[in-house]
């Protein structure tokens, strides 16, 4: 009968521990670490695709036949470069570029998903989280200057203002922005119509609401009023009409400095009513005269 000494048992235990530890290291589950740990990208109003965003990953084990791909919910927003890597060494950082673009017709909101690293058919932990925010995009309009030393037109009971715009394609408008000046005590009415002047009726009104002038101190200092709307407008001519029953001529609509480029239409001229030509009962049916200068500051957003 063979008897093992304590020294022999200790040697065997040490050998088994070494073998198991080596095997555990050899067969450790592949894992990816990302820098940064999350990507957040925002498409702002009027912004298009910008420069690529870079991310770096490091694997704890060697990997072969690497592919990088985002989940389907983000595939229309993001292109990965490179999308494939033949070999990845353990502990070596690899940098990739994420190219963001805005799909046509996408709705404003937040879109979340992940970027997976695959080795052959196996998905390697840890994915890279990606959050994309799509802010309302400017469809048509002008800049919104906070000051204007040239001109601002009063919105009063005797002077109704109308800003024309023309659409060349169907658009869905969620917000209208107006750059106004005032004291924040008087109200004015906003209409969107497809006609102005004598003969215009309530049937031509597509939207109507009341707003309060902002408290800017009046004169040429402007601030933005956002008007929520829900309008689907086909190609054609339209007007934003502003009128009021108040007579304080220091409150009004700021003039724009720049017309923004647009793929859905064009910005037309500003028009107003002279004393005696206004119809306080229904201002859009007043007699309007072209102003002949830059337009009123406004924006149409998705």
C-alpha cells in the first residue's frame, strides 16, 4: 500500500492550482472595454452631419474575424469605420469612427441602442451604448436676432402684419417661432392662412391662437416666442398674420437679418396695413401693402 506524504500532497495541490489557474486564464470570457463608455449625439435645429465621433475599445483576449455593427434601431443614423477587423490583440486599443447622419423624415425624439463587437458568430461583451437626440429641424424661415437696429414693425389695431412663405413640397409643422418685442402685458393674435386681403374668410384660416408680447422692454430688443402647431401643408402660398386690438406701437415683430436656406420652399415678403385699411373684426381680410424690406423673423420647425 502506497502512502503519500504531506509534502507530496502539498506539491500535488500546488500543481492542480497552477493548472486550474492557467486554464481559467486561457479560457477567460472575452470582454470589451470602451472609451468613452457611452456616445451621446444630438442633431440640433438646422444642423446637418458633422465630424465623425471616435471611440476606442480594448479586448482582454485575442479575437479573430471582428465585425462592428449597431442594432437595427440605429442603423439609419450611424455608419462604423472600419466595420471589420481581421485580428484584435489582447490589451491593444483599437479606435473606430462613428459617422452620424440624419435620415430624411425622421421624427424628433430620442433614439437609443448599442454597438456590438462580434468575433465570428459570437457577440463579445461589453457593447457600446449610443444615445441619439433629434431636435426639431428648421424647415423654412430666417434668423432670430435678439437686437435689430434697423426696424421692427408694430402689431396694433390699425397695423396688421403678414409674412408670406411658399412651400414646394408637403411639410408637417410642429412649431412656429416668432421673434417679438414688447412689455409682456398685451396680447396679439397669430393666424396661418392661405390667403390675405379682401375676400379672405375664416375658411382660409388654417391655424389661430393668442399670444402675449414678451417682456423685452419693447423697441428693437427681441426674444423668441414658440407657438405649438400641428399643421400638414401641401405646396402653395401661405401667410403668417399678426394683429392686435392694443394700440401701443412700441410692441411688435422684429425684422430678420438673414433668410435661412431651405429645401422645402422660400420666404416671401412682409406686408402690412395702413391706417384705415385694417379690418379689426377679421385682420386677415384687411388691405395689405408690401413693406419692401427684409422679412419678419420667423421659423417653421418640424
